[in-house]
């Protein structure tokens, strides 16, 4: 019983996390697609997942961290300041004004 309760708590935390991310990046196709997978395979809500998949297709599923900042306050300035970045090879860490790390790509983790 304890393990089931732990699974339910974990699912609730994941749901809350996805909702916060979607509030911040509502037009990010990659986030929409991943949340759709969560709904389909974890929450067993394929009908709701389909809506998120559809929106993800409309928005596109960019792999770019800089693309995730588009439409956010300071997003254009960030992209302009960063200049040409090859996100597959260059490390990229995005930190807000409060010092909170928002995003880290794979090369930066290596």
C-alpha cells in the first residue's frame, strides 16, 4: 500500500510540475508533446493526450533551448545576446535574474 501511495504522490508532483512548465511555455511544442506522452502512458488519458499532441504539431517540436525562450520576457534579447550558438556542441545554461537555473542543455552537463 505504501508503494502505491508513493506512486500516486509522484504522479501528482509530476502533474504539478508539467502544469507549471506549461504555464511558463504554453507554446512550446516539445513540452506539449512530452506532457501528452505523460497523459497517455502514465495517467491513461489518451483523449486528453491527443489534444496536447495536436497542439504540439501546430507549435512545432523544436529541440532548441533558445527557442523555448521565444515569447518570454527577455527572450529576444537573450537570443540576440547569445549570437550564433550550436546547441548540439556548445554548452548553454539559462539563468534568470534571481539566479535560478532555468535550463541546461546536454553539452553543458558534460
